C-alpha cells in the first residue's frame, strides 16, 4: 500500500497505541468519493492487519479528516476469514 501511495504522491503511517491506527495522506483524499472507493478496496486488508481505525487526510497537516472505525478480531482470537472482511470465531 505504501508503495502505491508513493507512486500517487501519497503516504501512509501507523500511529497510536499498538500501532492499531493507519493514516493515509494523499491529495486524492480531498474528494470524499475517492476516500470511499479506496477504503472499500482495502477494507479487507485493513481487517487482516487488525487495524482498528483508518483515517484519510488530503494533506499532512490537515486538522480535518475522514476516518472509519474498524472492528477486527482480537489478536488472541482464532478466526476463519470469509469474503468481504467477514470472519467467524472458531472455538
């Protein structure tokens, strides 16, 4: 993801406790439709990586940004991944 953002003059970084938040910065995120499209495309990967929040800024110092709260399984949970970011807890 970071490589693709770099090619599009964007960046990504992980932040917060346990690095559970990911922040994407690109001028493309000035447009809400682009945020929605990108988030939909990478949603499953964000869950697989167990991020709890993804935020999108159109420039680094922006005080306003869009974000999505994610609900991945706990690291200790044994899960079976299904399509579209769904998972089932195995007991």
